[in-house]
C-alpha cells in the first residue's frame, strides 16, 4: 500500500519521459487552470458582490430608519420650539392659562411628550405639565443646579442623555433655551420624551433576511429595539466593534453607513451596518444573521465546488483519452521499433494517418524491409561460411597420434582452398635450423614459385607477416606497395592473403592464399581469413600437445618399468649386505632408469665431513675426487641444507652450479638429488647427461621419487642391520649368562657340598663336646647350606633349559603327561587329588622339558590347594597355527596383580613356612614354553582356582 503511494508520488515527481505523459499534463494543466481561474477570481468577486449588495441594502435600511428617527426628533424639536414661542407670548401677556392650555394641547397632540416645563432664566420652574399627574404650583421647584438648566443654557437645542430605570420606560429630555433678558423671563423650555415611541419606529421597520434594528445612545447603551424588554434591562452594546466605531467617529449627517460583523447577544454571527444620529449622538444599527445572509454565498460555493470537481474529473478523463489518442500512433511506432530492435524484422507498422507520423511509419516499414533483406543476405553468408569452416574443421579433426604436421595438412589444403575460394594455397613453417621456410602443404602454386618461397627475404611481405604477426591482404597485388616482388602476377594471381600461422602467440609460419581474380581477397574478409588461420594454428598446437602426451606416456611407461626393475634390484636386502654394497648394486639400474650418462651416489662421512662414493658409473675418477668435501656455497651444500633437488637443464647457464667442471667432461645437464634417510640428508645422487635439457624441471618429481626410494632402501637396510646386530648381541649375552649360571651353579655345588658334609660331620663327631648353642648354630649352617644347595640346583635346572635342551622331535604330549602323572602318583594319592585330561596332541618338542613343564604346573596345582581335595584338568585346543594347553585347578588362586611376577625367577607369593618351594618352577616353565616358540600366561582370581595356559606351535 505504502509502496503503491510512493510509486505514484515518484511518478508524479519524476514523470516518465513520454509524450503521452507530457500531453496528459498539458491538457490537464489547461483544465486545471480554467477551474482555478473560476474558483480563485470569479467566485470571490461574485461573493464580494453579494456581500456588497447586502451591505448596500443594509445601508439603505439603516439610513432610512435613521432618517425616520431624525424626522421624528426634528418634529419634536419643532413642536417644542413652536410651543416655546407660544409660551413666550403667553408669558409676556401674563396669561398663565394660555401656557397651560398650550402645553396641554401639545401633550395631547404629541404622545411622545410625557412632561413639558418652563424654567426661568434663574432656573426656577415656572410651569410644568405632566401626562401622568397634575402639577400644582407648590410642587414647582428651583432647578438651577440641574444639568437640565446648566447644560441646557449652553445650547439652543439640547438633548439630554437617555435615562433608563428598571421600572419606567426610557426617556430623554429635550430642552430649548431662550435668551430672555428679563430677570424673570423664560430661560428654558423642556419636554421629557418617552422613548417607547422611538421603539415603535425601529420595531415597525420591516427588515429583510431576518434583520433587526436597534438604537444605542452616545454611551453604547441600548435605547430602542424591537424587543423592548432588552431595553428595560439596560444592556450596553458599547463593546461591539461597530458600536465603538460609531461612538468614536465624528459624523456628519450625510456620512454613509459603516459595516461590521460580530456575534450578538444570542450568540449568532451577524453582519451589521450602522449610522449616527446627531444630535442627540445616537447610533442606529441594523444587523442580519450571517447564516441567512450568506446562504446564497454558501450555495454558490457548494455549487462551484461540485462543478469544479466534476470539471476536474472530466478534464482528467479528457486529458487521459486525448493524450492517448494523440500519442497512439507514436506508441505504435515505438512498439514497432521495439519489435524490430528485438529482431522481428517481419513486423510492420500500421500506417493510420496521413501526417508526419504516417510518413514516419512508412519510412519505418521501408527501413525494416531493407534490414530484412540485408539480414537474409548475412544469414546466408554466415551459413555458407559456417559450412566451409566446419568442413575445414572436419578435415582437421581426426588427428592420429602418429601423424606429423605435414601429414595432417596434406588433406586439409584442398578444404582450405574450397573454404576460402582461393585458386592457390600454401602453408609454410619457418625452420630455424635451415633458416628458411618448409612447405607443409600446397595446392595450385607452380613448383618454381614454391622453390622461391622457401627463402625469407628481408623486407618482403612474408618477412613482415612472420615478424609482426599481422596479416597482409592485398586486393590488387599489382598496386599494393606491401608486395614488393610481384612474382605472383607472373603466375596469374592478382589478389592474395598472407596470414600468420601462430601457435600460442608464436608465429610459426605463413598461410598464403592467392586468387586470379583481382579484388577477391579484401579487407572485409580479414576476420574470416584470420579465423581460419587461427584454426590452423590450433591444429598445430593440438598436434603438438598430442605428440608430447604420447611421448610422455611412452616415457612414463619406460620409467615405470625401470623403476620396478630398480626396486626389484633393491628388494633382496640380505642381512649381511652393507649400504655400500647395496648402493653399488643399484647404480646401474639407477642409470638406466633415469637415462643418465653418468650417475654417482656420494655419501657424507659425518665424522670427518668428507665424501665417499659407495657407487658410481660413468664419471671419470678425477672428476669424483676433485671434490672430496662439502664446499660452502656449492650446489651440493645447497642440496644438503635445503633437502631440495637441483635440476639443471643447462649447466652452462645455470647460476646454481658454480663450478662448471661437468662441462669439461662433456656433461651439459644434471640433477643433484638429496639422498635422505628419515629427514636427514646423508648424501647426494648425482645424475648427469651429455644432452642439454635432458634433466628438466618436469622430470623433478620422477627423479625425486627415485631418490626417495633409495633413501628408504638405505633406511630399511640400516634398520635391518641394527636389528640383526642387537639380536646377535642379545643371543650372545644370553648364552654368556646361561653359561655363567651353569658354571656357577655347577661349580658352587662342590664347595657347598663340602660345607654341608663337614658341618654335619662336625655335629656328629663332636656333638657331645659342643654346647647347645653351638649345636643350634651348626643346625642353622646346615640348613642354610642346604637351602643354598637347593637354590643352586634350581638355578642349574633353569639354566639347563637353555643350554642343555635337546633338539625338538615329534612328541606325544599325552604320553608325556601319562609319565608325569605316574611320577606324581604318591603325592596325588596323599592329598586325594584327581587329575583329568583331554586327549592331547603330538607336538615338536623336547620330551624331557615338556615333562618338566607338566610336572611343575601339576605340582603347583596340587601344592596350592585349599581345604578341598584338588581337582585338576588338563585340556588342549587347536587354533590356526598353535595348540593352546590349559591346566586348571580349584586351588587358592592368585591375585591378578601378580600374574606377571610369578613367572620371574625366585619370585614367590608365600613363605616357605606356608608352602614349600623356591620360586623357580614357573620361571622354568616360561623358559621351556618360550624355547618351544610359545607363550605362557594365567587366568585366576584369589580363592577361585587358577588356569595356566601355554601354547605350542602346531
Ligand atoms: P614355588 O617354588 O614357590 O612353587 P613357582 O615358580 O612354582 O615357585 O611358583 C611361584 C609362586 O606362584 C608360588 O609361590 C605360588 O605363590 C604361586 N603359584 C604357582 N602355582 C600356583 C597355583 N596353581 N595356584 C596358586 N598359586 C600358585
């Protein structure tokens, strides 16, 4: 919603730049202007006129009221004046009755007079008649102090201010002064006038438009109005602006009425007009309610508003349709232009009018027709060209891996002639070695012309095309200054195109097209011809890529074969092969795998920093030994430090190879590869070739793969050597240990036996001469010696497992177990033990030792029994390559934490007091099992019996 409004406003502020839009605004603007003039000029003027008319009407009314009142007041003045003259005469005559009758008559005649009186020039009341009550002579008073007398004497005729009380009707006193010189002469004649008669005048006046009239005195007090009650209430209108204005202004009798407006006492807004009535200085005002007065104006306004709205709508519609109508042909024209711009050239603009637009439409149609025709021509041309190029392309695509460029271009040349429409075509490439052009393919040129085309003449058009890479298209060879030698003319060619044959921005040759027809090749064919030339370039490029990828595949195949041969040569590393021998053995393979003319492996002796050559081939001795150490700044050092290879395509030009000694021996390209073991560079594989560029950057990965392979071989060899070494050392030390144990135990037995024997002898022969203590000590000595003997025996047993073991023969374990059980029979019976067993296999082993093994395990199973009768079960099961035996008992069991410890020599879990033993049994078992290539372990928990497992190879 907001967006819509915004768009409308936006369109109004920034209108579309269309003729229709401008016309619309033009039409609409004119209508709007007319409406504005009506509303802003005519309407206010006519409203002003109405108001003015009203004011004039009011002026007339108010002035006529004022005039009537003025007449009324002047009449009163005249009547009093004439009465005064009569009074004067009567006074002179001294006829008071005459005065009375005159006065009575006047009162009767003029109902406005309420009272008439005479004051002497001293201010005394001479006479007085009142309409309401008779006045006696006694009632006459001295009124010299009153305003009536004092003010009245100053003017000839004076109207007093209006007196109003709440009870009586308002009155005013009119006085006429007389200039009587006599002391008792008449000073003033006065009449009190009831103003209700004035009301009548105002009330009687019929005013249009619910108007009303009222009169205010010089102080703004209401003195006459149609509604008399207002007057009695003594209301003041002095605050009304109009009244103020009337009160302040000095008016003359003829002054026109003034106008104003205010809100009256009943709250309605009124328009009023007023005039002054002088004397007595009153103002007459006529007011009319604005609501009534301006009803006509309002009507007019409404009417105008309705009319304006209608006019506005009509003008909008008019502007819309009129602008549409006027711009319709233009829009059609524009639509047509859009259609044509969009490529629909068959579109026709309807010609509707016979004016400029109609003519324009006709021009448009002519133009599109012309365009259509030219497009058709163009399309045909494009189709033709596309066909030609695709034919050309088709001729070029089937590239065989074995095709040479000449083979490829042979069949293309005819297509080229066909596609370009030339009479002769020649494709030449520049041969740097021959310093001349070689012809790849040609058609239509005579052989002697071709022979001459082999040389590149300086300044010739060919040279220009070749060196600058820009084509020369000569419409007319005869007239073209770029074609210096006009030899083509001799062969009847008049127009030609020399196009650069470029491969990857490098101009390799020239495509020469010639036509007998002068002007056949022209500049406008340049793009097309160049496209063909580029296509030819791409053909060469593709062919090169193909050739190089074929070559690469061949190389790869060969190097793979060589690598595997190299690997095969490296693989059979014997235990006694030293690195030196190993590398010497592979140097030939290395040479053939890399295709190097010479190969060497230099190793750095860490002790003295000198090089030695485990292997080399193809390098002269003096070359090798001229460089005995790692020189700082040399290429070797660089390889050593960085671990990166240096592959120098051209030793002569390579800054990394400082001493160019290799060149002296005819090597032009080389590779220095780090021979790294782990991360440490140990040596350098140096490969050299007589051929410049033989070792190039792109071979680096392959060479490094070989270098790494060599490194791994050296590393493996080192590992093998070291493991062989440590195994031999181990064997040696074991043998020595066994030897020692055997010798020690064997040789120790002899003196020990002497100790025991002689100590026993001592006890026996000298027993009676020895005291108890000595006998006890001898007992300890014998005991200790016996224990030592036991230990030595055990040790001997243990050492014999290794040293005195027999060769393995096929041994029936069941039979071995049978013999063992027979030996243990008494022991078993004593403790009521039962031994069961599965059928046991025949294994390769030492029968005596296997018997020992069973004996120890069964012996323990019975020895470490609890209160129950021992039950032992010997089982065996076959796994893939071994037998697993188990000897399970129901004895005291072993805490899991001692699982390893009990197999160590002399390790026991109990004292000898608890269980007899020396702690050698299981150590012997372990040794026997291991000698047979098996493992021994146990599973047990304290108090739950124990199961000893051991394996024997199957
Ligand atoms: P010993 O001469 O003490 O029997 P062994 O090497 O045969 O020496 O055994 C080492 C220790 O292993 C023993 O002291 C014993 O505590 C524990 N042991 C061996 N066989 C068993 C068994 N079947 N049940 C419980 N304990 C055993």
